[in-house]
C-alpha cells in the first residue's frame, strides 16, 4: 500500500479500489483493510455500485453469479472476463439442451397417448394446500344464499366482525 493512498485514506476517509465492471454496467470495488485516524482496525470490504441505483428496481439476476460469489467472499479473486463469457456460454448451452429434451419428452408423451399406452394427465385445480386441515372441504360462506322459492325474510343474520 502506498504512502499517498494511506494518507488520502486517513485524511478523506474510505478510498475504494475499482476491481471490475460486469456486462450489466455494475461496478465492483474493494476497500482494503485499514486503520482509522483513531487507530481502530477496519476489515477489508467488497461492494457493488449498481448500474440502476434505485433499490426498488433491483431484481434477482442483476448481479452475475460469479461477481456475487466474490462480493460474499466465497472466492478470493474477482472473475475474469474470459471466465464470465465461458460460464455464460455454458449456461446457454444447458438451456438449449433442456429445451430440446422437453420437446422430445412432450413428443414421446403425445405418441404414447395416441397409441393408448398412457392416459392423459388430469388437469385439476385445487384450492389451498394439501396439508391444511380444510383441504378439499367446502367452505361455508357468510354471504346469504337462498333461492326464491325458500326465502323467508329475517331468516339470515349477518355475523359480527369482531
């Protein structure tokens, strides 16, 4: 660490070192371990400056996996551009193979159904979760229900909402 950088760090506070930028425009910085002007030791930190700084607009996937691993300390060195490109091409290749396999599986299921080997899967929609105590039971409605033939005025009283 140079004396000038140390002097600047002590004088103006934190000095961060730019480590890299990803294809989304996020900038990654490393703040080396340092001492404050009071002599307290501050550990090294890693941080990202998002390309889109609005926190509410952050979505999963805005930081590549390799950079996230570096920020969280799961890897010592930041990822290289070659590594990022290679991993991205591998991910795209896996997606293509998965799509091809899905198409083959659907074609095989359709063929087996036409030959009468398998029944088509029943498409049912269940409300709630199977582990719930009321699963599959009809819910009693608090709304008044009657038909015109059986209706008697004053037979229904609304429940109190306490």
